[in-house]
C-alpha cells in the first residue's frame, strides 16, 4: 500500500488489525513509573480474541510499571502501518495464569514462562482503544475502538 492508494475502510482496517494480532509475535509495550519515567520494550504476545497476553519478570521496570500503573500503550508496525492499542492491565502469577492463556502463549512463542527461572508473571491487556492507519490519508478514521467497544 502506498500513499497514493485510497484509504481502507474502517471494516478492512479492523480485520487487518485482527489478522496482525494473530500473525505477529512481538509488540512494543510502553509504560511509565510513578514519577512518569517512560519505559519501552518489545515483548512476545498472544491474542486470545479479547485480550493480549504477555510475560515478563515482575521485578523488572516493565513488570513493575504494568503492575502498579495498570495500563499500557501497545504498538505494532512501523510509521507507515501503525496499530496503537491502549488498555488496562491485569497481572497473573505463573501459578495463577489461566491454563488456556499459558498454553496459547507457549504454542505461539515456543517458550513457557511457567517453567523458567526466575519467576515470570503474565500480563493480560484488555484493549480500551484501538487506532490503525496507513499513511496520512487514513488518519481521519483511525479510531476503531473506544471505551472497549469496537466502532466498526
């Protein structure tokens, strides 16, 4: 797709976002500490149809920020094919994560944090807002979800 192509319909952009959530393995995770110091890392993820599941150590900056702040911004793509997801965060210890989520994460990534050392936690992100655009001509209709409800 180029800037000369017409804008995708909102329905097409939503489907493209859902396809990417199924297909891609890495996502950028933005968080901030209580002083507003930002942190940005890439983590593996799995999409279960309603939420994204990621895993990291609970004691590292990202784990602490997600646990304390309870929100994040996630990003897929590059500057010409952007997906931004804002969401609320739930933390699940390796011993309390739903088995289906842990198994899906293991199946997609080949890594099972429940068996790793040191202890890892799982972070479930429920999207509250989704934006997607490809080049400037899609900016006016970039909002696909607001307040946890798909607009299309």
